[in-house]
C-alpha cells in the first residue's frame, strides 16, 4: 500500500521535497508543455498521496458523473477553459469550432495533471461560453476531473444576462437551475456541481443581482449545491445576509475574487462561516495572496480559504483563441513562496485538498431558524 500523507509528512523525504521545491522551482518553468522535471515528478508523487480521507461522506458532480469528495485530490477551484465576452444576445456554439478549442486547451490541462492537479472547477456560466460536452471531452483526454456549473452572471452591468433573467421570479430562475441539476444540462445528461453567479461590485445589490442571489439560495435549499458568486470588492457581506434570511448558512457561500476585497470585510465573512476564494494567483499578484494567507493562518482560519488562478481561456473573438494563461503559477511561483514563508506541506494540503472538498461537497447548509421566504423578485 502507498504511504498515506501524514506518514510522508513525518519522513526525511518530506523535508527533502520541501527544500527542493523551493530550490529547484525554476526547473519547472523550463520544461516543454506537458512534461515535468525530475523534481516536479517527485513533487507530483507527493501530491498524488493527498486525499481528503478524514472528511464526512459526500460527493461532487463532475462532467463524467458523481465522485466522492475523498477522491477529488488536489483541486483548482476557479479556472476557465472557454470564455466568450460577446454578450448574451450573440453568444453560442456557432462562434467557435469545438475541435480547435479542444486542441488549444488540452496541453494546458495535461500540464496541470503533470503538476498534480486532479480536479478543476470550470467557472464559465451559461451565456458566457459554458460548454459541458467540450469539458467532458477535455476531462476524458487529460485525466483531470472537471466540474461545471449552473446559474447566471449578473456582473458587467448585466451584459451576460438573457431576457428571462429580468422577467422570471427568483423561484422561476431557481426552477431552471434545479432542473439542470436533476435532469442534466440541456440534452447532455451532464449535471452541474455548483452554482456560479455574478453580481456588480456596487452596494446595495441591484434588483436583478438580488434576485440572482435569492435564486441561488432557493437552488441550494433544494439541491445542496454550493453557491460561488463573482463578488470581488462588492457587497459580499450583503449577499451573506440575504442568504441567511432565506435560510442558507454562510458555509454554503464562496466569495469569488475575494483577494480584491478589504481585509475587514473578509474577516467578517470568515467569522460568519463563508469561504474566501483567493483566485488571482499569478506573478504580479503574489504579494497580496501571500498577505491574505498569512492573515488567515494567524487567525486560525486557514480552513476557510481557497486558492486558484482564474486562468485560461480560449476567447472565440481572438485569432487562435488569444493568449492562454496556463494553470501553473500556483505551483511554480506561489507554493514555493508559501514554503519560504513558513507554511508547510500540511498547510498546502489543507488549502488545496481538504478545503475544496469541504466547500463543494453537495450538502444542504441551512440556518434552521431563518425564515425561508423568497425575496429579490
């Protein structure tokens, strides 16, 4: 039987790997796409032992069906494959050739797999280029589990909302999203593994954004799907309060792009029980992400943060899909920085394995005393 992670963490091998990870990270940048150095292969061996075996039973829906959360392994919880910014009125599969997207994206997923990634949450909502069939092809070819979503994106002044988002009630919107979870997306049979919405970064919530959050709450109450909302520096605390009034606990809420928000707002959200997604990892943003990881480690709340890149993506409006930002800066830039600043591989396991498994396990997280009356129509 392979060694379990705690045994490795106590071994001299663990010390060697931790030291080499800092010393030889530059080697990882020099390898051709899809290949790993001897060093990164050693690290991937360690990563492959990371399993959330101490978690309560639960599962997540991937594009290839349900998977126990204990088998998710290392997770990138906020990434993109294809994003089309043309707007809800013009978006559609007619704007790209799926085979071209597949060929462009597959090497990046293979590279991520070589770096130890086992599961990737693809956060492109409907009307922005969500394509579950393409995601299933990429998952099967790369070996990386992929999770897609349901929901609507109300940020960017509602450019990506279809007309029915303004005329439907919160209950009607929730009905659409619950149907995707129950029956699959369109005729694909592929089910969403979480709810992805977006709101504008203004306070108070606009009428339609309030309705989207309310619909997400109703969907969670029916399905147990986690609610991830593009919020940034916006009204995250107001979203948490709205969810609470609808009977949904903050534990069901992921504050997306939380690295942009103020520390005070994030501390309050964590105190309420929310998940904080620091998902802008790239070389220019490392200081802020390190600062936040330190802050919540010092506060004893490392168990409430998530890390990812918000990277990708193939853009149909650009020749060849434009420049694709890979899913690797976390490994070659940020994890070495964490280790140099006193974080351990156990801390990394907490953030990249245990936290996503707990955050996205399909489970109803409700406030028993709240009045669950729909609002925000």
